[in-house]
C-alpha cells in the first residue's frame, strides 16, 4: 500500500503544480493587461493635460515639422513618432487630410490641427496658376506647310482646314471665292479678310491661281455670251453657235478658249480666227459637287466617260467621298490628264452630322478626311 499511496501522491503533486502554474500565469497576464490599460489611461490623461494646459497652436508643414514642435502642438509622443515614421518611410503629405491617416491620430486632435496645416508648394498637389490659365486659353491651330502646290479655285474647305485654318475660316474662304470671285490673283488672296498677312506669306508660294485670258478691247467673253453675241464672232456660223452653247452647258462653262477646239463643228481654220476675238472668265464656271452630285449630273459631263463615271460612282458609294482631286488620281479613278481637265469643275463638300458643309479635321497630327456616307442611294441607269 505504501507504494500505491506514493504513486498517488506523485500524481497529486503534478496536478497541483500544473494548476498552480496556470493560476500564476493568469495573475501575470491580468497584471500586464491592467498595466497596459493604466498606461493608456495615463497617456490619455497626459494628452488631456497637455491639450488643456500647454498646447500652443501655430501653422506648420507636416513634411518638415520637428518632434518638439509636434509635442508643443499637443500631440502625444505616440502620435508624434507615428507622423515622423510616416515621413521616414518616404511618404509625403500632399493634402492636409493625409495627416489624419497617421497611426494613432484621433479625429478630435486632427480637428484642432487642421486649420493650421500648411502644405509647402513643393509638396502640394494643386497645379500652378500658369498651367490652369493655359488650359483655358484658346488653342491656335498650327500652320502646316503644304506638301505640294494646290489650285485655289478648286481647293476644298477640308483641305484648307488641314493647313491649319479653323473649319469656320475654311468655309468662309471657300464661300468668298465662289460667291465674290475674289481669289483670282495674289492681290485678291491677300484681300480676303479671313487670311492674315503672315498666313498669306506662308501659303502664296504653293498657291496656283487660275490663268485668266488676256482681256483686250472688243473681245467677247465666251461664258456669258448669248447666241446673238456669238454670231458676231467671225468664224462662228449658225450650226457652230448652237454646238458651242450646248457644249458649254454640258461642261458648265469654259475655263480656256482652247476648249473650243473640242467642239466638232468648229474647224481648225475657224478656231484660229475665233480665239483672236474671245476670252474666258473661268470664275463663271458652274461647279459640280463631286461627293453629292446625282448620277445624271456626273454622267452628262464631257470629261467623265462612261467607264470613268461608273468607277467613280461605285467608289463613292463605298467610300463616301473625297477632299481633293489628287485623291481621285491616287485611287486610280482618274488619270493625271483627266484630273487636270476636270479639276476646275469640281467642288468637294464634306457632310458632318446632318448638314452638308465644307469641313475637315486639323492636320496637326496626320490629317485624313473622314468618310462621307451618302444617305441617298442613287440608281445608275
């Protein structure tokens, strides 16, 4: 039995020691927790005491303020150290609200400090006044030097816009040209109120003006002459009068007296006599809107043979339109010779939204005309 009781005593001793260890550990943990709570309470009391008795509020930059100044502002040691660690980690206070994100910062303390926070200009996010001012300034279109020479009597508004004119300026220049016939020469080009002298100096080397026929006393203007006036020209008979008028109507007017040689009824000998008595005013030519003209208008023009007409019309149905006569050559719709003959009769109108207006996008970064989709589907007869 002695051995039995000895074993029981040993077990009891082990259990007792375990229970005693658990009890002691519990006491230690409780004491430590109480100490932590007491420390927080003491710190809170110190914070209240500092805030009440020795706080001195002044303007400060959280990116440069020192520990001592933070303490004088009423921050506890923990708050001040947290702010300095925030800075040491490479972070920057960009706005006053960033101070509130520091570990340990309370809403009540931040509410007191916020009116005194001043972020330095080198740290702040706000843009400079100069930048804000420039963002609201109207941007002047950049002038683009043309890559090649162009005819001012046939150029479209979209092409002018690609040279740096605003859409409104480009439209006004085309209207001025078509209505007032004011771009016949350099003087007329400079007289256009939409074109500044500096812009004229830049563009004039690239502008091709129409070549007017020399006007001599007693000469007859071919595009405005009626049948009776044409009969007064030596070399024009009764049959050739009507043939000239019909051909003039089909063309839309003559831009050169040499075109009379295309009328079958005008013989070579008569032509040599006629050209000495007439001249042409090319600004009286009737223009064709190549992008929107109906098939009947295009089909009847002498410079659009059936094969060219069908190719042009089919391409227009797919693409929508063009901006310059050079595009028609690049797409192999017209030969260079055909384009040269047809160019004085063409006008290029671009449709934007629900309106038909001469338009184009600025070419400051690679201009290309927007596709123009016909809303009218013409039937080719």
